[in-house]
């Protein structure tokens, strides 16, 4: 195998090689798709080598943190798409969804026991690392985790960085090598043993998702978002609509808060988070839309610069700087920390921690409780609007997301309390939450990947400050407020 590719592969246990298993199992935990998927490519490769069929297992339990109807529906819609795609190509795709009548206890271990090898996603966040480690501990079958997080393997990106600028340079230098080695757009399922394997359980099937979801004990105060479908088909529709209508203008116009259909952001982060679309496909489509191909047209002399590296198109460069540099900054940071984000003390750079601690006892102009934050009941109409967008739609405008985070710091008793509130709200309501970029984004508000800014202020010290008044001066917010007014209120959404 290509040594470059090996950089993605990690043996999780030291169970000896097995050839007596019935299949190679790909346990799809987060990159929930059947194309452009490094872990799936690796599983296919191993199945071919071992002359065994491939089985893809995609599970959904009821008890993951922040489980809700919203997250469940989005994931299940993805599973419906995967089931349809697998049927077309004759792939052994085994979806399992926990219900009150069938907990699926021990199922994965049973599937692993019959496998020659278990391959899974090496995602550095949420419950995934612990789930992977737990299976690896309890099975005699080798477990291998594959880093399919981005275009350049995390292992090739070197030590952690303190600023995006440092990783940008490494990413640019590695891009030309990594791009031709991206995951297969069309994995060659036909080249593995095409044997049907009978699952030892009844794979999930639900024609009517609404009825199915109604039977599950889920948090209904975070309901599904009308019109926001999960799955690979919806992800592609979102990508196409973005490239056709909103990509032009991205460099200049992404920041002003606008209704999502009129602003220039892609709205792809929920799909990237659940793996319904790959970063490779997003980047490839953006390159194509800009008339580039990721090889010719690169400007290596501009490596490390925000503009110009991917070609002469400013919208392309700006979009890829977010989708590659900034997304990977969070991924790479989490990769090296492996879930050590439970508290500010271990998550923040020393300068940010010191200045926040110095100002920890400064009087706060106002204080809100979690319930008030959650209900969008602050004195600040812009903060409340951003919170309403988050609760009603599961997304939040990027610029306002920064302001939203900063204000929670300003109006909370302590930075630690603010951090807890932000992690809770973001991960509970945001479709793209529970991701490395959730933590890097929230912690950016506390100074991570930023630098000290003067003048030193109460509460923030030298951590960058943002204000709603400046935001209102900087942008015309009329259309955004109109859009927010068109959404159900937070009380309506939460049924309170
Ligand atoms: C307080 C706070 C919380 C955040 N929580 C999350 C989160 O839970 N999940 C999440 O994916 N991002 C999070 N971000 C980063 C950023 O806000 C979102 O990635 C972005 O708004 C997603 O919208 P989009 O897909 O339309 O982005 P686009 O502008 O279209 O960008 C394309 C892609 O690039 C990546 N990207 C863009 N901006 C950033 C950024 N600043 N940091 C990292 N990656 C970026 C995303 O994958 C995004 O889908 C957070 C930022 C802040 C300040």
C-alpha cells in the first residue's frame, strides 16, 4: 500500500491477524457515506487482499450525548440514502437503529467476532474515540482506525500549532501531494468478493421516518428542522446550489449576516460533520466551478498566503481557506489533544488563560442563567436573534456565531461557566455541533488561535472583544432580522 496512505491507518489493538472470519467489517461511525471515504477504501482494499466480502455496519444508539429528534432525523435520512445506494450496487450494508424494544446490546461485538478485521473512522472528537477504544479492548479481532478527516492526513501535518497561519503553510505545502491521493469517488465494490452475507439481526428499515421517530424516547424540545434534510443527496443539492448561486461573492460577502439562501456561506457544515459529503467532493466541486483542478494553476510561490495559492480566483481561495485551513486547524488540534477539551485550563494557550483569570473577578455588566441564554432572553436583540436562528434552524450565521460566543463570556459569572454554556448550546442545537470545529470555534472566542488585542478590558483582558453595536454599524441587519422574525420563536420550537 502507498506509504502516504499508511499515514492514515492506526492499529487500535494488537489482536493477531485473522483469516478465519466471514468478512471485513467497516464500522461507519461518523463519515456516513459510501463514496470519497478513506476508511471504506481501506476496508475494501483489505477485503480484496483477504478474499472476503465487505460488510458495512452503520449504527445509531439512543443514548449519545445531546441525542434529540433533530440529530436523529438528520442521521436517519443519511442512513436511508446509504441503504438506497448500497442496494443499487449490491453492497452488504447493515444499518441498526436502537429502539426501546431492541437495545442492540453486544451487537457490534458479535459482528466483530465474525470479522477478519474491523475498520472504522478515526475521528478525534465526541464519543467516537471512546467507542473505538471500547470495541478494541473487548474483541479478539484486529481493529484499525482510518483518518479520513481531511485531504492531508493528520499525521503528516506535524506538531500542534498556535495559529492558523502556521498550519496554512504546512497544508499548502502538502496539498499538491495529497490531492491526487484523495479517497475514491467511486469505490470499486465490484472488485471485492461480491458474496451476500446474511446479517445476524434485522437491519433497520423505515419508510415513514416521522412515525418511526415518534416512537423513540428522544428530546422533543430540539425538533427536526423543517426543510433541512440530512443525507448525501441533500448534501449534494446544497453544494450545487451554493456553487451555482452563492459561491461568487464568497470572498467579499460571506460575513454580513443574511438569510442563508441569500448570504454567501455554503451551509455545508452539518453535512461535513455527519460525513454525508466529503471534504474532497466539496473541494473538487469548488475547484471545478472556478475552472481549476487542484494541480495546474496552483501557485506554490504563494504557499502560506491566504490569497492566491489555489489559483487566481479570490472566491475559490477564500472558500478553500475556510474549508481546508480553518477546518483542519480544529481537526488537527483535536487530533493532538484527543478530547482534552473538558475545561479551559487544559484547552487554552497560556496567555489567554492568564488574562482571563486575571479578570475573572471583574464585575460583569449583566449576568444570565443557562435557562435565559437558552430561551434567548437577554437584553440584546442581536444575541437573541442569533440564538433563535440556532434553536429554530440548527445553524447560526458564521459572523454572528463569533459575537454569540463573545457575549456569553461577557455576561457570565466566570469564563468557565461561559464555556460550559457555549458547549451545551452549540452541541445541543447545532447540526454541525459535537465536532472538533465546535470546540476550536468556541475556544477561539476565548483566545485560542488568536493573539492578544489591546486595549486591556474588563472581563476579556487582552482577549479580542466584539460588540453588537459595532456589528450593527458594520452591517445592514434589516434582512437578517426579517428572516429571524419569519422563524418560529424559541418557545414555539421548544414547546415551552
Ligand atoms: C462559537 C463558534 C462555534 C462554532 N461551532 C462550530 C461547530 O459546531 N461546527 C462547525 O463545523 N463549525 C463551527 N464553527 C466554525 C464556523 O462557524 C462554521 O464552520 C461555519 O459557520 C459553517 O458554516 P458554512 O458551512 O456555511 O461555512 P462556509 O463559510 O461555507 O465554509 C465552508 C466550510 O469551511 C469550514 N469552516 C468555515 N469557517 C470555519 C471556521 N471558522 N472554523 C472552522 N471551520 C470553518 C466548515 O467546515 C464549513 O462548512 C464555530 C465557530 C464559532 C465562532
